[in-house]
C-alpha cells in the first residue's frame, strides 16, 4: 500500500510545479491579441485589453502599427521588463502598465506615443526620479500613476515630479494642491465629449421646459386677472342694481305718504272752528 502511494506521488508531482501551473493558466500574448480581434482588422480596434496574459521574454508581442486607431492599451500584470517593442501609435491616449517589472527605458514612449495623456506605471521597479525624465517629451501627458514604486518613498517625491513634469495635472490621482481627480478626468476625451453633449442637451431641454412653465404661469395669471375683472364688474353691477332698487323703494315710500291724485284732503275740526269765528 505504501509503495502504491509513493508511486502516485512520484508520478503526479510535476502537476504541483508552480511554474508549470502558471504557464498553463496564462495565455501567450500573441494568441490573446488574436482572440481580442474577434475577426476584426487591427484598424477597427480602439481599445485593447491584454491583462494577465504572458509576454515572451518580458517584451511586448503581437501589437503592431496596424492598430493605428488604438486609443487605450492595457498590459497589466503580463511580466513586462521592457517597453522597447511598443509600436508607433499616434492616437493612443491611455496606457496601462501596472504590476510589471519595468525599471527604465521610457524614451521609446516619448518617441512613439506622442499624444499619450494617461500613463499608469504603478507596481513597477522605478527607483529614481531620473528614470522618469523621458516623460518630459510627452506634452499631452496630464495623469501619471506610480503607486507602489520605490521612487514614491523619496523625500519631496511629489514636488520633484511636478517640477520635472510641469505638464502634469494629476500624480497618483491628486493634483499639486492634493485635490482628488474627478471621474471625468480619468476618462478619455471621447467620453468627456459625450458627457458634455449630454449635459448640453439636458440644459436645452431644461430651458425649453422652463420657458413652457413661464408661459403657463403667464396664461394662468391672465386668466386669473380676467376672472378678477369679471368679479369686480359683477360686484359693481350688483352695487348699481342694489342702489337702483333702494331708489325705487324710496320713491314707493314717498308715493305712499303723499295723498293720491283726485282725492280730497280731509279737513280737521280745528280748521272748521276757526272759520266760524271769523264769520
């Protein structure tokens, strides 16, 4: 029984080799690029995410200048030690290189990615400020991330980086005044344009609704003013009618108190006595 168990352990021990398991889990970068194309031509691709695949000898593979419309390239945790093989991509704006083993050689980025605006180098092997000097030649660069790089432990790290790269707006997600970047600042220009268009459309709709509301209010005020005028006119007419009725009542009272036409006035006895004395 013991011999059988030893045979089992000897026969299958290679399956527990960490390197063997890692190679089985990670796909080759070239193959991953082919899968991501999904029957499209490279010129149709604007975003290419190759995270957690395996680079050959620590270099970029399978990406060529044919990806001429590429705006976002993500190569997180692919085992890179160099970016020397990155092709010329004039439209690339966002490059994700975090969790690799890159320690220098950034000159190629300044030469081939002239419109780069966002660069993430977090979790790499940068130790000195001088290794970042080539980024001065990226005039559009506004966001740089260096989390978990040894260079962040240097004294006056943030002040030194902002001085070295004056075109930067955000370093590790914060500006020079330690104000955090908004979500829109972390997105591409296309997304920002869509948001702005959406906001403009909402603003126009709101203005139209506001104008309609104002028109409704004016109409209601006009209606209420007409109703008030009718009520006042009715009250005035009512007052006039009541005054006419009162005048008629007064006339009737006067007629009742005066003797009727053709009716003789009755003579008082005193008047008759005065006449007899005069006689």
